[in-house]
């Protein structure tokens, strides 16, 4: 089956620094990608999404970059704060055009912000 | 607007029993998807319901089933529970138009003894 993988299982950053979380995907037909944040004891929380017709999308303190050539996705968090500590998942919709919702998730990266 | 709600939040069952979990989507959302999250397998798609019909299904055995009601609320059922079914079960809702953000509930933590 298709897979979404993360390069690093853990990431530690100093408060105030920028964080970059990476994700590789294998299905070149995937056309929609989402980043989720999951804190302990909670369900995944939507952060930002991007469609395959875009290379970059910015939100509040977050930016997602999509490189379709190498099938790579990244999440950049500016001025990382202690509240950003969580597990971050990338997810892809591998069924473009079907109108169905079926997300494949990566294994997750645990981000730890050091005060 | 209220978020996705799931009940119960925690559940303990024994092997061989069956369990039913409930999910209420965000108001106006017609699609409900269910996921299983375990430390070993991560987040895995179970199935999706839209307008009371199962529209999509993952690779789980037939012991896992679900349904959706006319008000879009959904239930999932697991019969003949196994130890490996211990997991966090998450539901997510969306409007159902495809390739769109799914919003997750807090999950139901199931422990099978």
C-alpha cells in the first residue's frame, strides 16, 4: 500500500528557534496533504493543509512546503513555543477525485521545546 | 460551533466481548471517518460513512463495523474483542466533499484485558 513516512521520530528545539519537521510520501497521485498536531490525551488537531497545485502555504507561525518532484513535505514552525511541544503528523489523501475521505498518516515526529 | 464529540472517553473490556463507540460530528458535517491509533501501527483508517452509507473502508477484519444515522452521528462496533484491539479510537468529521480537512474528536481509549 501507499505510505507516508517521517524522517525523524524526535526533534528538540530551543524556545524561540524555528522548527522544521519533514515528511516523505510515496503516492505521486496524492493531491492533498494535512499537518496535524497531537498533544497527550487529545485527538489530532488541524494545523495547516496544502493542495498539490501549490508549493507553499503559510499560516500563523507555520508554513508548509510541498516538493512534488521528490515527494517531500515539510512543516516549519516559527519562534517555537513550549505549547508547540506535541507529536506532529503529516497525512495524505491518496484517493484524488473520489470525493472520499481516507487519510494515510505518517508515524509522527515528537517535538520537544526546551525552555 | 461545537467540535467532534466521542463517548465514552475510556472503556475497559475483556477478550471476547463486544463494544460500541459513538461519535457526534461537527454540526453540518455529513462525513464521519474512524481511525485506530496504536503505538505500534500509528494512525490507521478504519472506514468512512457519508449519508448513512459506508463510502470507504480500510484493511481491518469484519469484526470492525460501523453505521451512521440520519443526523450524521456514527457508531462503530468491535465484536469478539482481542487484546490487540486495545487502542485509541478516533473519529473525524468533514463536510464530505472530499480532499478536505477532517476534524478529530478526543478519542475513546479502549483497553482489552
